[in-house]
RNA sequence: GCUGGUGUGGCGGAAUGGCAGACGCACGGGACUUAAAAUCCCGAGGUGGCAACACCGUGUGGGUUCGACUCCCACCACCAGCACCA
């Protein structure tokens, strides 16, 4: 059989029949399978795309055969820097490059026989799509969740672009690897922090893997504690946040972030302001990366002449600034309790500051006695006025109560998760649909005028001061204010790459709607994504952004359910053959399409799924291709052995295979599912008689994995009905075998293996086993204490 | 340091607390062939032994259990993420 010809033939038939079209409002139960839509780069599909599309295709085809109305869509997340950089380099318009890349991707995906519903294809750079991205942004704007702020942003001097924290992890630009610097910039921000608690709580509604939930929880980073209102001798007020209010009597100084507004405010009163200023400048020169890397050694500077008051007892303590206190976490100020915090301890040693032990049980001469050590250990408070003698847990409660009653503080939660920097001074993104009017301020473009289309430009590179190339087009920038009709200027920033992917699963439900981003009733029908497959690298960014947008839309009545995804699963990263990371720079990338050319789509599909556990990281191996090719050839050959018969002749192995493969697919254990297909094939090859019914089951089980060859064989055999309907089932009693070989142990040591008749009673089985020659011999002169029989597995006889 | 994950043959990997190593790769032997490729058959965790067989084996050390790759405790190594988070 010529695999490649057969594959082409079936791909054409499926396309003509629109075999995989999902039907809105169909009576069948729905099942929504989502893979992260690819970024159509010039390089074509890579090994990060193909396994997940194949894996979800297996599930999609199985679910269809089981009678589900399956929605398995695909589209293109096409805005972004690589295309823009390509455009800058080659002078090709990003529109043109994107179009070409998408054509290539489509051809490649189709050649793999992935059963996407192509009638729902979407593209984030399509005006009819980004119109709604802009529309959603305007809803944020109208609710006050989009705001402009001057923030120190991570700035890539090479790309000339502001990056979010997520995009500059490790202090280098995610795209080009250049170290980022800190640069003040006015940016659009989305107030994601307002959704921190909802994003945290919502996880309980999902069935994400526990480790994914944990990663999101850690990213959101909730910590509960006390907001303490403090004051300086000067009368200036400031707040600090602490999770250890029980140590409040141990405060011997306070530390402010160098950027704290009070520092500037008090410059006339600080006796050593020159020195302070020097320290601040030193801090500012450091990027966030350096500031957090050049740690270990504490540094700081006292604000001489400035004293703060401990609100609980009025004690006067000194105030420092230090770069270990971050301006953007908590309140940018901390209380320092060197006796019970390691960082404060180090700092206090350095500056020779006093310590007050307020929790018993440690030895503060040696080191700080921290909360990790004293919590839950019944430790009691010392030197804490009327709270002395209470346990830490009691003290927390009493202190919080006392502080609240006296308006000195309150219990609050803080979150690590920051707001989302939403502006990019680039070209290839959705224009932010706002104008600035001297009179009216920032004004939204009216909905009827959406989309604000991306104008053509001559140069795609940002201006040298880092502004968007759009800012060069005067007649586009200058416009009229929709509010007062006066002169106004358009916002020239565009949205980040993540915008279009923050709602795309909703668009698939109704991709051509021009009245709304999706029809409400259709969203109700399709509901949550049942299974969402993607890469681990997106767990804390895309997945949070997407949930954030969805929850916002839900809160405003635009979508009918509060969490977008039910299950989230992720494929393991594919490594190079030697186990190292694949990367263009290392030159060890693998083009999965080569294997489609070499072996055909079905072999390439099987081979990739057979490489190992789908969810674990694993090296790419070519040596799985040949055995999969062999498997298909064996099944082709088996066809000629099949005899007429509408009954299963090989009941047991067939039933067992249905059960295993069914469960394996549900659990993403594609590698063991394929090995079971191999086992079944071998069994049928060895069987005396293989009926049509036996063979039909094999073909149906094979179909999700190797859809082309299996369907070709099905049709060649002239079988009635379609291969991809009526997923095979089995009778429980066919799983039972009468005679099985089990191991027999004496005192947990295997003595021999015997065949037993499973239909007998347990006591008879045990009795029969004792007459076995080896067992009988071993039991001589021994007293049997008890016998354990695990059906179909083992007998263990305990003797003395 | 913190968080999450992973440790099983030469390799990829299997094992609802019940015969460790399924299914493959690579390897060895054989059949077919002038030969090779392809295909098919057989073998194979390690050590010792001609063999029957014995002993040892799932990162390390303990524990629970008739029985532990699996559960519990401690530790080690590696991978990933976060990193002075108050």
C-alpha cells in the first residue's frame, strides 16, 4: 500500500465532505477540544506543535466516534515581533509575510490529517477579529480597569520595546536575549490585580492538574497579614505590611524602599541627604535583574535625623532605606524585627542595631528565630506588654483585634501578581482604540467605528526614542475627538502579543459574527473548553491572562460561564536527541514534516505518540518511526487473513484491548495505547481464525491514531457503515479468562507459577495449589498460618 | 533558599500495594538471499553456573505491610520556575 497516496486521497475526501465540521446546537452532547493556536512563523510547524495537535486529534476522533459533537478548531495567533522583525529585515509587509506563513502552516497541518474544523479558522490579525479585541479592551477602559501610568518598565534597548515582567524574565528580553534596562514610560495598564482573588478562587472550579493550579497560585502569590499604620516623628504617615504581626514588639527599626515617596518629601529634614541620594542613585542604576541578583550582601543607608514610632508602644526607632525592600511589593516599606527575620538579622548585624527577642524558643545570639520554626509549636510571646505569654497563634488574633479597635491597622491580603503592562510601541499589533483630546482627556473610539485598522506604514521600525512607527503618520495620528468634535490625537501604542489569545476560544464558537464577539446562545451551547492543551511555559502568563479576560467578560454579562477551561493539560517538552534543549542557536532543531515526507502522515503520527509519555519531557527519537511503519504494514497484511464472520472470535484480547486503549486515550497515555495495538495485532496474527468483526475492532481502535490507512482498509474490505462511528465496546465477561497462570509465594517469596481455574472458590484454589509438587515440598513440616489470594495475581502462603 | 517535578536495563519507557522491566529501540544468534536491504523466527536486567538453579536488583537510608517502583519519614542528584515577597 502506498501510504502517501492513500493519505492524500482521504484528506481530499474529508475536506470535500466537511467531515469534521462542528454543528452549532446539535442534539449530540458537545465536546470542545482546544490546542493553543500557533504563531505562524516563517519556519513552519515545529516539534512543539505537532505532538499536541496529533494528541488532541486522537481524542477528537475518538470522541466523535463515541457520538459527541466535537468542536476542534484552529487559528492563528499572528501578531507579534518575529513577523515584524522579519518585515523590518526583508522589507516585506507583515500582512504579506503572515499570509504566506499561514498558507504553509495550513498545508503542513492538513498533510498530517489533523481533523480540525477549518470552517472556523480564525486569525488575530484579521480586522474582523481584532475589531473585537479592541472592543473588549474598551470595556476594560470603560470600567476603569485600563489606565495610564508612568512606570519603570523593562526596556529592551535592541528591540526598543517595553516588556512586561513575564516577557523579561531573568532580566533579558525574551525575544532577543539583550539585557533589559529600567526606563520610565507612560503605558496602558490592565488592572489585573483587581482580579487576583477571583483568579485564585476560580481555580477551585476547574479540573486543571494540581501542579498547574499550584503554579498559578504561586504566581498570584497571596499572602495574608496586617497592614500597620505607622508614623514618623515628623507626623508623616506610612503603612507597612507584615505577615508576622506577633513580632510587633520586636521592631527596632523600619526600612523604606529607596523609591518610597517619603524619602523625597523629607529631603530637607534628612541630615545626610547627600549620602541618601547617592544610595538611591546607585539603586536606580541597577536593573531589576541586578538588584535581585547581586543580593546576599545587605546594603542600606540610614535616614539620619528621622525616627519612626512603633504604633503599639510608641517607641522611637531609626529609619533606613535599602534596596532589599521593593517599591512595587506590599507598601514599599517594612518593619524590621531582627530577632525573628533572617534578612533583618543580617541587616541589623551590619549596622550594629539592637534586637529584641519577642518569641521564646530560639537562640537569637546565633541566628534569627523565624516564623517557619516557631509557627504551630506552641511558642509564647516575650517582652510584649499585655500580650506576653500568649501563644503566637493567640497573639496574632489578639493583636489584630487590638490594632483594628484602635485604628492602628487592619487584616489584609496582598498579592504578588502585578498589573499587566498593555502597551507596545510597535507596529504589528492591535491599535489601542483611544484618542487623546486636550479637553476631554482619553476618549474611546465609538463602537460603530471599530475596528481602528492598522494603517500602512513605510517603515516598521519604532522611532529612535522608542515610539511606535504609527506615530510617524501625521494624518492618522491627528483626528477629531468623538466626544467634543475638537482636535485630538490617536494613541499610537499597540496591544501586546497576548491580547488576541486572551479570548480566542470564544470566537471559535461563532467565528463570523459581526454583531458581537460571539453569540450568547452559541456560547451557552458550547460552554467551557473541555480540554485545553498547551505548553508549560504558558501556565503563568497566557493562562492567567485568558482567565482574567474571561472573568471580566463574565462579570459584565458578556459570557455565560465564569471559567473558560475545564481541564488544562500540557505536553512534555521535546528535547533534542541527546536530551539537550532544542533551539535554533544550538542548531539541533528537528523538522517534524521531514518525517511526514519520509514515512507518511500515519507513521509520523504514530511515531511521535510512541516516543514516550505524552506529558513528560522527552528526547526526539527517529527510531520509533520504523516500528510504527512495521505495525501498519502488518495490519495491511493481516487483512488477507480475515475470514467472514460477524462475531468476535478473539473475544478476550479484543475486549481487553478496547478497555486499555479507551482508558489510555482518556488519560493521555498514547504510548501505551499504541503498544496495546501492537499486542492486539500480534495476537490476531497468531490466532487461528480472525473474523471480520475482530478486524473491524482493530481498525476502529487504530483509526484515531492512523486515520488514513485504517479507513482505506475499512473501505477495501467493503465494510458497511463508517469507521469513525460507533466506537467499539466490550462485554465485561469477555475480560474474564478461566485459566490463568499466577505466582505462588511462601512467606512472600515466589516458589513457582501454576495455572489455576478462576471459576473455582478461593479455598479450593488455595487447596489445589498446595498439591503442586514444589509447593507441597516447601510446605513439609510447616504450619500454615494464613493464605492470601489475590484474584488473577498471586497466592501467598504464610507458614511457620 | 523557596516552590513544583523527575530518578526503573545499553536506550525510550511499562507496571488499580500483588510475578519489576509490557511495548519498542539498539544488540546477539538463526532463516530467506549470490550478496545486501527488507522481512520473519529465537535470545536477552546483573552476577555466578554447562545446566537445573542461586543470589542481587526500581537514586540512598529507615518505616508501615503477608507483600512496596507504588504508601509514610529523612536524605541525595538532576530539571524547571521564582528568588531579599515583608
